[in-house]
């Protein structure tokens, strides 16, 4: 297959590029800065320049980039911190571009838990509208809605506490059960969907093979790191405060609103009766046959101290 990856320079897109290459597919990426992408991504891929912020939301450039590709793996930047109308417009443009280029299928990674209705949370609802916008032009779309990524523990908002304080600090209440999934498995599931056009229109909520509470994650981290790591349940308020640098480019009132929204959706993740972070993968794996990575195996492959 030849696949076009959108958002390839982000964490999730990069994992998809690597997985696609490992499976022997040809990979093209659509990025804003080809030179930066060439430095970030593995060799052996084609790089096309596409600016989603252009007046046509990148449609013309995307249609050219998608020429000859059977599938598009679509990843987008945050729907918490970017303008929702812009993101929905970019998705609509991608759908039209895919139609023009004769692409067979689009696999949409919502990057966040999804329910198949508007929920009143901006970050969630923008993704919901993006899915509809992608589908509008008629190309088959399969949507994958992942829960929380194991890889988050290597990022700036979690890793320093693990490395420096032996503390897995996360905005999850102690009893919250989470089906952590690694980004490599998200990539495998997306590629499995890409060769199953009969699944067009489906939305799969996806997670990892186990559902774990914070203390259970900490035990696995301790085993992987070879030292005790404790779990500390961070309040949603403290988490939002830690995310303040993400909204600094916005006007103060808008920044305050975005952080308030972030708090609302994190409270839903923690307390929502829909249990957004729990997933039963058995029925999903019947349709997308992939071997999922247990948390302990993933954690055992990472470095849990500063190099
Ligand atoms: N479920 C979870 O555990 C979890 C964890 C982390 C993040 N997320 C969610 O995942 C999503 C993406 O996160 P990410 O960190 O992987 O993505 P990201 O790096 O912020 O964005 C993905 C790609 O979009 C492009 N992009 C970013 N900002 C853009 C802009 N202003 N205009 C045009 N293109 C832009 C970039 O590509 P180019 O620069 O190459 O064009 C980038 O590689 C977010 O919605 C976030 O909330 C979920």
C-alpha cells in the first residue's frame, strides 16, 4: 500500500510512519516544513508540503500529495488548544482532496475518547464534527478513538516527576480504570483498518489489552525502572495549572476559557458515567486483528531515568 500520513511529525503520526514502513508500505507525509520533517522522520519516505492554515485549508496541496495513495492516516493537532472551526474546515478539505485524488479510505485518529453524539465538551465535539466533515465528500472513513497513551509518561507533563521524584503523578482519581494503549498499537490498528474498506463508517473506541488503576501502573513502572515509583493522583485543577504554558499564545480571557474547558473534559474522563477511559477490546480485535502490547512490556522497553 502507499499511505499518506497527516500530522506525521507529531508523536502519533511518527509512530504510524514507523509502523507503515515496518510493514513494508510506501509512505508519503504531508507537512508544513519538509526540511524539519526530513530531520524528524526516518529515511525512505516521500515528503509533500501542505499548509492546513492556507486559505483553502490545504485542499489543493493535499489533493496533489494524495495522488497515488490508497489510504490516508489522518492525525490533527489539539482540539483543546486550536480553533475548532479551523480544524473542522481542515478535515472537510482533506475529505475533498482525498476524493479528488481517488484515495480508497481515510483512517481518522480522533486522538481522544469519542462518543457518537455531541457531549458538550469542545475538544470532544470538534473531533465529532471533524469526522462528519471528513466523510462529507464521500471517501470511506474509519474512525479510531483512542484512550490514554502509555507514551504520555515519557512526555514533559509526566516524565520529570517519574525521573526526579520517583512519582507517577497524573490527573486520574485512584479508582479510575484506564485502558492505556501505546502509540505503536494505535498505528497497527490504523493500518489494519486501512486494508478493510468494509469497515467504512465504523467508529472504534480503542485501548490497550488491560485496564489499570494508577497504583497498578506505578507497580509496573517500578518493575521496569528497577526502583519504587509511587502513584500520586493529581487534582484536575493542578493539572490545568500545569498546562497553562500551552495556552500562553492566546488572549488572557481565551486562555482562561481553554483551561476551564480542559478541566471540564478531564472531570468527565474521571467521573463520566460513560467511563470514557474504559474499552472492551475483544470485539474490536475481532475486526482489527492486532496483538496489543501489555503495559509492562511497553514500560520494560523505556528508560525511566534521565540519560
Ligand atoms: N489520548 C492521549 O493520551 C493524548 C496524548 C497526547 C495528545 N493527545 C491529543 O492528540 C492530538 C495531537 O497531539 P500531538 O501532540 O501528537 O500533535 P501535534 O504535534 O500537536 O500536532 C500534530 C501535527 O499537526 C501539525 N500541526 C500542529 N499545529 C499545527 C498548526 N497550527 N497548523 C497546521 N498544522 C499543525 C503538525 O504537523 P507539521 O508541523 O508537520 O505540519 C503536527 O505534527 C491532540 O488532540 C492532543 O490533545 C492525546
